[in-house]
């Protein structure tokens, strides 16, 4: 899964989808994320102890204001947010290719609506390696047993 939030999306909404979403994940299962990613647990503890994070009173991506999210962004190391596809649509498409380069068998674009992902998908069409995925179903969400009906 690759959080994919291009710069064609409004700045405050990008903040909500990246910082807010990661913050919400850290609120819910931060210990697991820190452990699996090899991140510094002291950063998670500082995040949890922060007055604004504690004062929001719920999921950051649902109720935090843009100003609160800008503050939360200062608590998170860049490397924690870098595990996403951001920037221009072309830069996001390049990040999808990066996932395949390190061995991913598939990439789920996550964190944005289909309309918000449309420019990224279009940019990916331009860089998708010819022939590499020809043997795969156009819609991998449909299982073989379902499509055989």
C-alpha cells in the first residue's frame, strides 16, 4: 500500500491525507508501526505526549484543524512521511515504479479518492514498463474463481 497524495490536491487536504492519516495511525497502532519500520520509539512517545496531539480528542485525520496538523508535521521525521508518493503526478508515478523495483508484486494506491488519483494513474500509464504486466488481469481485484462465472 502506498499513500499517494499528489500536489494537484489542495494543500490543506494534502496535509490531512498525509500528516493527519499517519498521525491517526500512530494514535491507533503506533507501537506496531514503529517496530516494523525500525523507527525511533522516542519520537512516538514525544508525539503521544504532545499537548496538541492529546488535545485533539480523536482521530487527527478526521478532526484536527490545518494549523494543528501543521504542528503535528513538526513532530514527525521526514523519513516517516517519505514512505508515500507525493509531488507531481509524474513523481507519484515514479514512486509506484520504485515499489516494483524493490520487489513489490503489486501496488495499491491509497489515501486519495479515484478522482484525486486520476492524474497519477495517467502519469503512470506513460512510464509503465511495456510487457511487464501483460500476463496479469487488468483488474487484479477480481479473483479467477469469480471471473470464471
